[in-house]
C-alpha cells in the first residue's frame, strides 16, 4: 500500500498542538496527543433539509442533538393537541411511545434518552413527564402552572422559566423553577415576565432570549444558578423562537413569521444564515455548531413537517483513526 508521502510527495508535519488556522485538507501529527489530525474548512454557515416529521405539528417540544433528537406533543394540522413522540437519527424520524397526555405550548429539554416535557396547554399545566429512551412517565409537578415557557438543562438538573398563566391569575411570568429529577423548587426570577422565549444552557449556566413582554423582545438574560443578569441583545426581536446550545455558544432559530438565525458568544449576537422556511413554535435541539429545527408554523393557519439542519462555518479538526 502506498504511503501518504509517496502519494503527496511530502510527509506529515509534526506539531506539539493543533495549528491555529489550518488549511482545508491539511494533515499533521499532534505530538502532544500522539494523534494524526486532518482539517476540514467550511466556508459559510448554512441550513439544509433533513428528513420530514411523520406528523405535521406546531407548539411542540424538542430535546437532544442534531443526530439524536426528539419532537413531542404539540398541535397537529387538524388543530388538536397530540401526544405523539418522534425520534430522529440524523436522517429520518421514527414514531416512538407517546406521552401520557396530549398538550401544546410545552417546553422540552434534555437528551433523546433522558428528556423532560414541561407544562403546556390545555389547562395551563403543572405536569412534567420524563422520557427514558423508551417510554414516558410522570415526574414532579411545577409549583406554577404555565404554558409557552422555555427550558434548559437535563432530566436531573432542569430549568423552566417564563411562560404564561391562564386566568384568573393570567399574565406573563418571570418565575424560574429548578428540577432535581424528582421535584421542582423556585429559583431566581427573570427581570420581567415573558412568554414565547427560548432557552439554552444548563441549570447553573442558563440562557433566556427573545419572547413577548410589553412587546416582542431582543433581550437576553443569563442564569448563574441563583439569579438572572442581562446579556447582549439579539439583533432582531423575535418571539416563539427556537433555541439551542450553551450560555456562551447559543443559536436562535426563527420566530413569528421570521427565518432569522443568530449566534451568541456569551456577550453578543451575530446574524448567520437564515432558515430556508420561516417558522415559529417549532421543536429545536442541538448545539450552536450543529442545530436542528423541526415542524412549527410557517404562517398563522398551518403546520409543517419540515426539518432543517444547521452547520456552522469554520474549521473542523478530526482525529484520524483506523478500524
């Protein structure tokens, strides 16, 4: 078998650490980690079509990553609340066991095998359900009933914040609650009551952005495990938006009649490639570098099955392995 040097005419370069700005296709040996590396440079961020959901839906929950995600509950194309759950493998969606109760305007967080479904309608719910990769079971109830809220974190360290409460105590909520895998306890309140916002991050490093208050918001708030503080504003106000990532590397996706996407670096937001199909109230999942949006409403009277996958521009460094 021909060697790399025989094919390319040169041998590998040795570096004690990965080079800061490698060229596309550059191969080197990292002497610090004793690994062979190759760089792939992606010129620009982009959205591409993924596999369609089996059930067209909006006002739905999402969890997981781009290649291992969940979409659950919501309102279907007939206008009815659904309990249907679908799992995504990066190519196609598959129907899995349904939730105990059909609902819409809920929040989701966690992974494909350890997810939380939180609150929602009908009834401005306090209900939590937990998914173990096979089936849903009832978890601890929220202290404050709500819908159109946001969530972050994991099944055993979850965060729920904001939302709307139905009459007689109706109004936008600033209330934050923390989940330990069994029960919810109150955390620090958002600066103002808001609904239709997005969430990202963890229970001790959470992010809340966008939504409605007295109007559509650009505001970002950061949670440190006890209280919320102001972060950088989004460039474009948005509500009923999707969100994913961490407190220092988040992505905003879509919004009411919007295709906007923005990236957060822990300080400021930067506009990036637009979603191909504008939508809101969709399921969202993944990371800033590899996000997913599925379903939602492209307009005020429709739902969609469309899934799109985000790939961030930049350089990916891969360790070369043999099998």
